[in-house]
């Protein structure tokens, strides 16, 4: 029985399951939509919020180098994701790939781990979305009741100096999660169309920030470009750059969400590599330019404890009349991030349900909208609870460590499958195997060590809870294990 823990699902079965008529997801996403899907997930809270924190506390102006370091880790993982996605065009992302290469037990761990990335990531972004909304409404003279805009045990300081010392619920965060979940139930095509509009708006504001801010850069703000280490690991110097890379890694989370939609791509063998690598390249270039301009407009120390550094820096350009427009565009950016994260999570649970590791409830597809609507409803409630009632100041670290862990296993999976099954057709092949997968594992592992020890404790507790669920339910109901009996 123990050997069943490592039971693998053949790639032929995975592909056959994706092409069968029963509960088939609708193939409606083009390569362009997939790139937009990736950009929609990537550019958001990480860029507009965490960049300032990383610069002020860890790297200074050298946060640009941190973005490059984080992007290198993502690039190694992205190349591995692209090979898997073109070879196994099935919903489920890293969970599905692990099932084919390392067996059911590892697949379960990855699937459970992805909840940290997608579901809790969406909750984190929802809270940040709520805070930018409060700033916008405050500038218009609209003030919502304090008890309805802040979770319990959380202190929130608005731009006008108003301090909210805990409330009952973060209602705006709950509302946006509910609305986006209902949109996803309507179907992937409708959601992708909405995402494309939001991505255009988001790219416009990032480019506007770079173009208008460039001429107002003060070169003195870059001196020194790499501040001297304070004597504490992670506080400036090269260790600070590495720690900042782990912090801003949250900003890159999302390109792998493209792979969760493989079963809904029109031409996955071609579209998946383009979607994954294309969105990663575009966003890396924009991130480096954005952070360079931001730290050039304002001294990096100004961003300490600043939840909206982009707005703070943009104020130095003198274009005050564009401030509200900037915030509106950032809200749109956050919205697209949540949309893609909620989409990705529902597809992972859909795949796990089809494999029997989760109840059939999660695998039901709506007859009209062709979407896993019950899963969408479940995560509407789950994510809303976190967004509305839980202080999420530390959830960013949980999301980052969960994602880095998933990336490492994907890199290992590509390497393993090249050795064990080199004959399988691959529309896209990761170059320089095993060097690229090995470098991906090493870089992701290095960034994980740069995160606080608390993040490791939370990851361990989360995985332990997942193991309990697997051994109580998943192992007994596993489709592949039942077939082997």
C-alpha cells in the first residue's frame, strides 16, 4: 500500500482526460490572451506596494538588482514550466506535472501548497486593493465606517492621518472577491476579456509613471546605489539585495498561473510557452524601469512603512491632477491579479477532484458556462474570510515561500522526466538540462533561506494540515490507486 504513495499518472492518461467530452473545459484562450493572463497576474501588489518596502528596509536603490535576481529564479522555473505546459496541456499547473513525474504524494503536497500561492495571494491583494480604494474615496471626501474597512487586531493609517485601530470586517476586500468569483463562474472567455481590458489600463499607468517620472529623477537619490550593510543580515549590502529579492518575488507570482489554464488554451503546445515566457520578459523589463524611476524620484528611506510608494513617488513629478488616475489604474491592476489567482486556484482543485484526491464537488463543471462553478463558490467564501477578517501583513511571506517551493519541484520534475522518459514528444524543450533545472532549484532555494523563519514555520504547519487531509480522504479515494487494486 505504501508504494501507492508514489503512483504516477501517465502522460497519455492526463492528455486523454483533458480531451474527453465529459466535463471538458472550453478551449477559448489565444496566445495573446495567455500573455495578458500572465501580465494580469504579475503586475499588481508586488510592484505597487512591496517595491517601496524592499527598498526602504533591505536594498535601497539596488532594489532594481533584486528584481533582476528574482527574475532569474523565475526564468529558470519559467523555462521548466514551459516544457511541462507544452507537453502536458492539462489544467492543474505544478500539481499535474508532479503527478506525472514524482507521484501522487508529491503531487498532493504541491496542490495543497498552491493554495498558499493563489488563494492566500488573492486575499493579500484584496486587502491592499481595499486600502487603495480607501485612499481614493478619502480624496473625494467619502469616509466609510471604520468598523467596515479593517479586520480585527489590525491598525490602519490613512493618508489624512486618520488611524483605524481594528474593525469588524474589511468589507471592500470581501466585496471585490465575491464579484470576481461570480465573474469567473460566467466562464474563462468572459473573464479573459475583462482581464485584457484591465491589463491595458495597468500597462498604461506603469508606462506613464516611467515616462513622466524619468525627467524628474534626482541622481543624488542613487547615492550610494548599494547602501552599506548595517551589520545585520538582510539590512542593505548584498545580503539586503538577496532579502529584497525574496520580498519582491511576490511581485513575480502569477506567470505560472498561465499553466493552470492549459486545458483552456486553443493551441497549448504553442501558446503555453509564449504565454509563460512572454509575460515574464515583459514584466521584468517594466519592473526594473519602474523601481529605478521610483527610487530616483524619492530617497528610498521615504518608503519605510509606506503601503502606497508609487503614489508617494509620483507626487514628486508635479502631476498632482493625475494622482487619482494613478490610484484608479492601480485598483484595476489589483483586480486583474485577483482574477487570475482565483482562476488558477479553481483549476488546481478541479484537477485534484478529477483525480479523486478531493470530493467530486470541486470537479463539477457548469453545463452552460463550462466553468468549475462550485469550486469558484468555495474559494469565494474561503478567500473572503481571509481578506475580511485576518490581518495579512505576514501572508506575503507565506505566499512567496509556497511559490518558491512549487517552482523548485517543477524544476526537479523536468530534470527527472528527461532522464526517465526522454522519448515523450515535447513541443518546447528547456535548454541546457540539467543545468537550467538545477540553477532554478538553487536560486529558489536560496531565496527561500532569505525569508523569515516564521514563514518556514507556517509552511510546515500548512503542509502538516494538508497531509492529514490526504491520509484521511485523498489516499482512500484516489482514482489511480483504485485502478491499481
